[in-house]
């Protein structure tokens, strides 16, 4: 089983996000957004099960896990507003976005924005 490679990014607003990546860097990109109270690690089994021809990037949202925990900024728009920094850091122009629970609402907000 392949283990995701973890990394950190800092958003333009100065928030550190804990992330992980696995798969083919040239493959179709998949951005994974977790639910409330979770982290990128909840996607570990999924990342292992998906074909490694995909480039899978999982993010730990602000206020969760090892990511930064600002005093404010916890609306869907705030969470969704952090996602472009993850994609930019990885050099990804477009991605399939998969959200679990609260992450599905964030993914919808990201798509609308």
C-alpha cells in the first residue's frame, strides 16, 4: 500500500493547511475535502483504493487536525476560499472535487465561486 506524502501550504490569508498527495502527478487531479471534525487522513483508505493513475490531493481544512486554527473565518465561503491555494501550490488548473459530509457543502461553494 502506498502512503500519501504530506505537505503544508500557507494561504494568501496566512493560514497553514496540512495536506497530502498520492498518485501520478500527470494524472487527472482529484481534490478531497473532509467533513466536520476530521482531517485529510480520513481519505487515506480511499487514496489507497483508487487507481494510482489519478493525482489525489487531500486537504485538512482550517480549524481541523494539524492545520491553522484562526479565531474567525469558518463559513463555507472561508473554507472554499482556501482551496484555490491548495490547487495553486500543486500546479493544478482543474480538479474533480470530492467532499464528504460538510466537505460536500464546501465543494459546492467552491464550484459556485
